[in-house]
């Protein structure tokens, strides 16, 4: 009986609102309720997805720590196929790329970097993958590909590093003037980097020898 009365009270309130404000107000209230519960459901769903992805990623880290590279790949593929909408896929791809580079499997490393470029969830993570892919291309004497790759800028905060790698690509092609310009821009863009500036200055000074 109490439940019935409660429902009756709710119906009466809706009737009262309808008499006072009409259909537009009721539709507005209904829309607000739908949006609220829809957003709550979406948030809970995203939390569950991230939790599951985190668990798979933890398993991947455990397998990698045990040098079980086959299972590491299996867990990574789970992240790519089922949880590509989370950042864990990006991190897994970069980890697999590093693993491939250690084994000198450059084709696999390039594949993982390219995956991040297509699926990365932030500008910075895509820029990191692009820089590493460009460095890999330079190491393979594919300097034209590296220069072309660096024309796309995902995150301007990496401008200094982009110009440094661009300088490396030009130097690999014996295009010294272009390399010098790129290194000089990099120095201007990284005025406070105590780690990178000494190396950049050394590269710039070595250009005299290259000429």
C-alpha cells in the first residue's frame, strides 16, 4: 500500500507540473533525467573498461618482466583488439616497438609506431611515436621518409626535438646547410634543456668537419 501511495504521489506531482507548465516543461525534465542517467551509465562503463584494460596491461608487464615475449604479445593484442579506446593500447605498442628494436626487428618496430600514429589518444603520444619512427627511418637510410614524416606536427611542444631529428636526417643526406638551420632552430626552441643542448651544440660544431 505504501508503494502504491508513493507511486500515486508521483503521478499527482507530474499532473500538477503538467497543469502548471505544460508539455514543454515535462519534456525538459524528462530530457534532463535521461541525460543524467545516460551520463552516469557512460561514466561507469568507462571506469569498468579502464579497469579491465589495466588488468590486461598488468599481466603484460608481468610477462615482459619474466621475458615471456610470446605472452607479452598475446596481452598486447588483447589491448589492441578489445581496449583500443584506452591509452593502454598506446603504451603497449610503444613497449612492443622497443622490444622489437632490441631484437633488431625494424619492420615490427615500425608497425607498432604506425599503430600509435593511427590510434594514439593524445597529441604527445603520437608525436613521440612519430619521432621514433623518423629516427628508425634515418637508421635505415630512409631519410626521405623521415623528413616527410616530420612534416606532420602533432604537438608543438616537441618542436625542438622535431628539428633535431630533422637535422639528423639532413646531415645523413649530406645536406649540411639544411642540417645547420634545423639544429639552430632546435637550440632556440630548447633554451632550458640542460640534457639536450650540449648534444645539439656538439652536432652543430661538428658540421664544420662535415663540410
